[in-house]
C-alpha cells in the first residue's frame, strides 16, 4: 500500500510539473472535474459495502481520480491534433477516463444488489430457524423425560442442516460430547454456538483457542464462558489486542482470575465494565476501592446502578459504613 501511495504521489508531481512546464492548460478543468467526480462516485460505491475493511478503498481513490482526470486531460489535448491517429488515441483516452467512474457506479449498484440478496436470504434463514425451533419444542413436549435422547437423535438426523443445528444448540439437553463435536464444524456460526453452550467442556474451549485456524472469531465467547480454563483466560487477556471490548466479557466471567479482574478495575474507563465487575459472582470486597476509583474515570461517573451497588456493598457484605 505504501508503494502504491508513493508511486501515485510521484505521478501527480510529474504530471503537474509537465503541465506547468509545457503550459498545457487546455483540458485541465475537464480533468479536474472528472477526477473530483470519480472520487465522489468512488466514495458512494465504497459506502454501499458493509465490510469492515471497505474503507481501505478510500486510499486508492486518489489514483483512480488521477488516472481518470489524466485521461480526460489527454483527450482534450489530442482531439484537436492534425493526425487522425492521434485524434483516435484521444477518443480512446476519453473512453478510459469515463470507464473508471462508470466501473465504480457499476460496482456500487452490484454491491446494493448483493446486500439485498443477502438480506433476503438472512430473513429466509431466520424464518426457517424459527420454524425448526418450534418443531424442536414440540418434539421435546411430546417426549417428557427423554429430552436428551430426542435432542441427540435430532442432531444426528439433521447434521449438516445449519438452520436446524443452530436452534438445537439452544437446548440445555445437548450433551458435552456433542457440543465438543459440533465445535469442530467448518461452519463458524455452528462452532461459535457450540462454544457458547453452557455445557461446552473446558478442553473444547482450550482446543479451539489454541488450534483453530481463526481463533479470533471465538475470543468473545471464550472470554465470557465460565468453563474457560483460567490459563486460557490469562493468555487471551495478555495477548495483543485484535478484538475490541473483551474487557466486558472478562469482567462478568466468574472464571476470570482475580488478578485480571483487579487489572481491569485499575485501567478501565467504561461504566459498563464497572457494572459487570460489580455483578461478577466472584467479586470480593478488596476490589471495591479500585472499582470505585474506576467509576470516576468513566464516561458516566454518576451511573445510578454502579453508585447504588457500591453503596449496597459498603453498607452490607463489605462492611464499610458511610455513617
């Protein structure tokens, strides 16, 4: 990317120097106009995308604009040439100049169509999941006392059917062994649902964290799961940050080691994290003072829940009376 920026900047400088030296101002307004139009159309096209990395395309837009504007400038200078070949080359330059914004317009409308198609498919999937959820509920109601057997049979019967497996993973009757097996699914959504299941074994969480080809996808689930091994939570907390907001998950997880909770309390500036710390089942009174100090640093130092909970702890379990 740096190389592209450097080459593009050099081309702009060279083209500007050539125009100034040869006094070829003819077509400059046309070139600038088409360059600006290309940038505006490119921005519109980029912001049609829902990808988190789409904004990177903004860095390339100036080079699209330079090419389009440069071709328009060449067209304006060649179209009045005496030689027929040069005039033909001028028309080619115009075609190339218009092709860039035209291509961006096409890309933008293609992205809009893709978004609509994905939205329609998503809604269809949600409807099918809800139908399957109701079917599963009916099957369980018709087989009291055999819930685990029913769920296991349904999973075996519908293995590979995403819209059936996902609602099945909402059931508390899924066995740890089945959760472990589904956590190995190539479907990241199914694997994530398996890791979020209350019955997910500690060994499964550790294996996915240490061996999965895309472990970042599961960090939030691992950070918040009460079955996550403490050493995994420590390693995840200490590693370079690739997923934002994990402190919220660590703060409410009863499996999070106390030293991590203390470190979060002494560094956080989020009132929501403070709330999670105060609700953590493993909260102990030695954390109260750091949490109070943390609240004063947050964007909502007068957060009503936190203040009320702190006062309740002071006058109750922590035995620190205010009067």
